[in-house]
C-alpha cells in the first residue's frame, strides 16, 4: 500500500459520506463525482468495499430505486448515525488539517 | 425486490458484457457467490452494482481491469470481507427447508416404491421396519455427508476461477467421478454398518407416504413464502 492510499483510506470514507449527504447517490455516480473533485487515482472499484463497510456500520442505507434514465439502481442515503459520523469527520478533519498544513509549512522554514 | 429478482436481473444484464470483461466479471461473480454465511441479499446487491459499473465503463471504452484492478482475486476478497454475515434466521430456514425437502422426497419414494412392490408383487409385509435410534443416526450421517459434499463442490468451483489455463477435461471428470462415487458409496454404507439400537418401529407404507407428503408440502410452502430457492 502506498503512502497516498494509506492516507486516503479514512479520508475517502468521509468524502463519500459528504457526497452522499447532498443527495441520494448510486455507485457509478459516486465514483464519477470523486474523480471530478480531483481524486482521480482512487481506483473506481475501491468504493464498493467502502460502501459495504459503511452499510455494515449503519452509516448509510441503500435502496433499489428506478432511476430517471431507466434501470433500477441502488441509491445510498445517510442514516442519522451517518450524519453524525459526517459531522465528526468534518470536525476531526478541520482540527487535523490546519496543524498539519502549518507543520509542513514551518518544517520547511526551520531548516 | 427479492434476491431472486436481483439474480435474474444480473443474468439478463450480464449478456451485455463482451470479451475479456465477460470473463473477468464471470469469475468475480463465481468467486464472490460461492461463500457460506454471507448475506445473500448484500452479495447479490453488490454483484449487480459491480456489473452496472462495468457496463457503464465498457460503454465508455474502459475494461474490467481498468475498473477493478489487475488483481481481481484480491479485490474480490476485499469485497467479500465487507459483506455482512447472513442472518441466523435466514440460514436456519434455508437448512430446515433443505432437510425437510430431502426427507419428504426420500420418504415419498421409499413409501410409494415399497407399497407398489407389496401390492403388485407381494414383496415384503407392507411395513417398513427400522430401529428408531439407528434410523435417526443414519439420517444425521447422510445429512452431514451431503453438507460435506456440497462444501467440497463449492470449494472446487471457487478454485476454478481466475485461471489462465483450464485444466484438462478428463482429469476434471475423473476427480468429480471419484468424489461422487465416494459420496454415494458412503451414504449407502452408513445403514449397512449401523448397529441396531432404539425401539423397533413398524410403519405401514401409506403412513410413510403421508408423512413424506407432509414434509414435502411444508417445505414447498416455505419456499413459496420465503423464496429460498428460485
């Protein structure tokens, strides 16, 4: 596992929760959105084990629904616990992001 | 949507896959399906999602390898690892169904053949006699052998996936032949070597047929209601 994929693992879960929280989303749509946001070296298939895990933890719920364009698809929506987990993620991310940015920036300055 | 509808839908959609994508996905499907204890519902839902995804990608000119990576086995194991276990009640009803259906079929066959032999050819005394204890143990041994047989077959099917070279047909046939012979042989040997114990039962063939019919009907209704198979 590369450093990037290790870093990404937990963060990806948070990003997926965030995307799903905006509107019910199906698998393919989700992977397209992740790519559009610039996470384009996340391999497409890797979202499915994560979606299963999030379902098992009862953070998201899937429902087979007819889509506008035709075929039945499994749309995911956040559960109450999912919304809570997303809040937690955003909180933790913010408390980590700023210090890490500073450390990396200042690390360069100290030398 | 029931699980069986999902499987049906998967069967129809899979036809749209072409060439190596079809092969790649077909192996994934077999590898992910041949698991005991995994929720059938989640298994079929994720299989359909993977298929939908691949079909989209295929339409855009990408391959299964692009979508799921170069190591399909590792990817499948990752997916399987996240599929929740089957609910105990579901597993129990499935096992109950299989056992009742099997006992129903066997009792009906034995009863009808026995009655016919007695009625038309005057063979036997119109009863089926067996010691109760031995009878129950034999049924348990046979069910155990059946479970073992199914388990081995599943393992074989699973290990046939993601192979570049297919093994020789005649070797496969021989292995399967030995396996089946062993299974049938052991099933028949169980009553042969079983010592008699427990109260002696004498059941007339019509009663045997009736009991078999009850088992069969209950299993039939169970399947109709819960769609355990098909």
